[in-house]
């Protein structure tokens, strides 16, 4: 059996926050707003892997109302 996962993530850009993509800080005046570091590349990858495994989505495993994930590096979640 072959399983395929599809992941996506979106966050608004805001002033005064680091822009993190793929675990790397990108020099920019705006960053992505979110509970963790809001790294949409890593979040999409996590979502795709969880989907392929039939294990729900990123929000089920790392809820945005759990303080232990506040500002966490998405690489740690991966």
C-alpha cells in the first residue's frame, strides 16, 4: 500500500517578528505570526508526514493553546 500526505500552512506577515523558513532566519522587516516560530515550510512538512501516516494534522499534535509550544522551533516539532 502506498500512502501520500499533503501539507500546507499559512500565517500572516507582521512587523517586528523574525521570518523563519526551513529553520533558517531570513533577513526581513516582517515575520510570520503564529504560536510557535510559524515556520510554514516545516509546518507543511509535518502536516504531510502526519497525513501520510494517517495521524491527523499538526494542530492535533501541537495545539496552539498549549504554552509549551509557544515560540518553539518547528524543527523541534519535526
